[in-house]
C-alpha cells in the first residue's frame, strides 16, 4: 500500500519576497502557490503504519496449499466463513514400509516393514471403510433427522454438516495414485488438522499389516477458495491482492447467504 502512487501534495498560497521590477534592491511580496511541506513523504512518513490481517484455517510448517487471509474488514468475513463449517480438500501423499515418531517422512525412524503384499484393491477397501465410518459420524454430529423434509432439502443443497464444533470428520476420501511403495489420497474433510491427516496415513499402513509415513500434505481447496485463487510469493503485491479480493467477493457473499442466511 505504501508503494502505491500518492496523491499530489496540497497547495497553499504564500506571499514571497521578489525583486521589484524597477530594480534598486527593492522587493515586493508576490502571492505564490507552494506545496504544503506537511504532505511531503519525508515529513509524513509511511501512509499506512498498521493493517489488521487475520488468518483463516491454519497450515502447519510441514504443509502447503491454500491459506486464506483476511485484510481489514475481511477479518469479519473470516469469522463468518468459520461459522459456515465448510469442507476442505487435501492431497495427501504416503510411503509404505516405515514408521516414524511424528508420522511424517522427516521424523525419527521407529521401524521398517514389508509392503509387497499391499495392492490398490486392499488400499481402496480400507479407504471405503474409513469413509463409511465417518459418514455415520457426519450424520450424528449434524443433529438432523434423516427422515425429515429438512434433511432432504439440506442434502440437495449439500449443507449436511456439523454446524457446531465436532471431532475431525472425513466426508470423502479416494485413492488417486498408487505405485508401491508410494500412494496418494484425495481427502475432503472438516474440523481436521494436518497432523490428524498424517496419523491417518499411519493408521492405514497398520490396517494393511504394514506401516506408512506421510510425505506431503497439500490443501487444494478451503471452502470457496481453490488453488486457482492462490497467490504465489511472486504475486504478493497491491494489484494482485486487490484483484484476488475482487474475484472472490461474490463467491464469499453467495456462500454466506446460502449457509447463514
């Protein structure tokens, strides 16, 4: 903001001494327009000294992807979006054959195991069980009678989700890549942490009579925001941020009206 073009300094009229036309050392006062020194950048200093910026759903240091920030009045919108309890989508990569103390590939190695017996079909069976279990939890924490008209209307709108705090819930999960010992999952969830997703990879390895570590957690969508909306570090400038806010404004407004009325 401080690098943006500044408005021209205000002008004021001052009577400055000027040599008289007749010469002889006489002077006269002539009205002259001069800039107000109080508006000079060296006098005023930076125009913006403090700007309130709020963080949405956080990402830990081992994760990457979509990270939403609120600027100024956008901090209230962050709170409203949080109250919508929107789902987030992650791409989670794993590696079979070893286990660590923090479930990531950079943690302290605890054990190594075989993984040749694992197939994609076996992995997808485990994934289906996880989704089924979490689907029951989703209905339980949504506090909705599934036999009512209200439940039908919410299901049509895609609004069946806990509107209060709940344990992490996986609303959808599927295997998108499998090439032993590596695999990759696409996980749609809410109320999660990135560490919870790493632990899930570890538990999938145990269910398959092996072990697994998480090699990457990447958030590809956070509510209405996707990777297409994200600004890489090279675009952290005023114009790009203004355009990003402008492009997302309508989607945010529509989601808030649909969910919170």
